[in-house]
C-alpha cells in the first residue's frame, strides 16, 4: 500500500518542477500596464471587437492570445497568497487601468463601426454566465499559475488565455455602452468579474499549496496588520466567488428545468406555449409562459403548476402571458363568422375575375380569322390561288403617329389579278371579315 502511495505521489508531485523565485518575478513584471503593454491591450481589444462584431471565432481567439489581461489578476492572487500589500495595490491599480482601457477602446470601436448585425451571437454569448464559465475560469486559472510556476515553460498559458476568455466580456461591455444597452453591459461585466475572481482564487490556492514564502516585515506589528488586511481581502475574493458560483449554479439548474419542462409540455390540448422568458434579475428566478389558443381555466393552470413543480419550479416563479388567447364562448362565433365572411368575399372576388376573363376571352375569339373557310371561298372565286396568308395587325402612320387595325392578306397566284379584280377581292374580304382596312399583297 505504501508503495502505491509513493508511486502516486511521484506522479502528481509538482514541487520539484517549480521555480518560486522566477515565478514571483515574472508575475510582478506582467502586471504593469504602461507603454507597450497599453498599446498591445488596446489593439487586442479592437481586434476582439471586430471578431465579435462579425461573429468570427478565429479573430476572437487571436485577440485573446495577443492580450496581456491575465497579469494583474494572477498578481492579485499571488499578493494575497504571500501577504504582499504593495503587490496587491499595484495589481488592483493595474487591473483597474486594464478594465478602463479595454472598455474605452471597445466602446470607441462600436461607436464608429458601420457594421450592425441582426443576431450578434458571439456578443450575446458573453452576456449570460453559466456554471461552465465558473469551472473554466477556476481550473483554467489553476493551469495558468502552474504553467507560470514551472521551470520549463510550455504552451499551456496560450490555451489558458483562450479558455478563460477575459477579453470578449470587456468588448461586449463596450458594445453595451456604445448602444445604450445596459443589459449587455451588466451581463458582460458580471461574466468578466466571475472569471477574474475565480482566476485570482485558483492562483491563491495554488500559491498556498506550493508554499510560496510569505513577505516578512522588520516590524512585527506591521506584519500582523498586513496579514489581517490580506486575510480580509482574501475573504473579499473568496466569499463573492463562492456566492457567484452558487448563483450561477442555481440559475443554470433553473434554465435546465425550464428546458426539460418545455420539451415535454409544449402542447396544452386547447392551446400551446409559443414562447417563454426567464428572468434572473430578482432574488428568485421567474418564468413567463406565453400562451396561444383558448384561454386557460384555473383548473388547467393548476395542472401546469403541478407539472412545473415536478421539475423544481414553484408556482410563485411562474407567470402567464395570455395576450394572444381567446375566450371559448365569446370568440367561437366571431371566429366562425370571420371565416365565413372571408370565404364569401373571396368567392365574390373569384367570380368577378372569372367574368372578366370570360369577357376578354370572348373578345379574343371574335377577332379570330376563319383561315380555312376564307381560303376555300377565295379559291372558289379565283381557282389560280396557290397559297394564302392572313394576319391581323396595325397600320402606323408616321405624322402624326397613329395606329389603326389592319388585316394583311398575302396571296400567291399562278396568274396575278388585274387591278379591277384585286379591288373587288379587297371589298369582299372587308365585308367578309368585318374590317374596313384590308391590304392585299400579291405574290407569284
């Protein structure tokens, strides 16, 4: 048994791979936001804002790799872990500078950006934290501080920067300010604060686990005061972190319960749930169900309440939106009357259309030329006809422009008619086709 313990300890032990002095110095250097770091942060914020604006995940990931946001947060966790008040003050000061620069840069971008998306899904994803965000921030922060502390640095820190996603919430907060949307701003800042708190908390835990040495003072009384101040600040980090985690877990459980209820209770026999709205702004989360169809009776509402309670949702958390429902007795006749009135109106419109089309069809038929009969009659009068072409058209005068109906007859003869015969044929065709304007063209 002791051998197994020794082997397990040899596998999980990290103390031999840690450089405490180098880690402390590197974190202290990373918290500074002056000069180059300020410009890098501002540029990274704008890149992330563009990525959020166009819903481009690769661009957002690239911005998270560029940004130096982890420094002050890990510096806060380190300061609390080693009782260093000066480092804590510097970390918090630079943390505030980091937040102000990030929000200012993103707000400026969204104020001047010509792009406006109807469904900015990547922005919306940063306005509502879930329990998964808590886990990612906490365990990502642990991976980050262990990576910073080990002697042989690898590529873990880049992955931590992507996973913990500190940059997108700040950019979303800037979007909320630029568009006057307080819900976007508050939701994004809530997510950012949760991420920051749990990264700082995980850093503090690993610092104490690795037994980083405390900062000692020459004056014992001052050292006691510093330790009390640091302990108080540690509670300020730990207690809100635990409370935030509890709130996020509660909200996540409520969301999942609502999802399961809706998947099994969309249809209500006499109506259906066509929409829902969840509100976590109050002490107790609430659910608003939008109902369509017949108005729900108290008995049917009671059945819904009982079904909701099976999923852990109390009746005091549920409200009904019945703006689109109708009363069974009062509205049935009105609905039927409306249907019949609409049907009568549609039938009358269709009859008018049919009459109109029938009239137009009759007028078109009246203009048809009986080609075969006309040909036989002309051949009876003039046996020398070889072929006949008849076409109805218009004669256009040049000055002034005017048009009148005309029938053109192209007749091919074995022997052409003289002028007198041609005139008689023209008069006969005019009477036969009831058209005064007849033009005959002879062809051999």
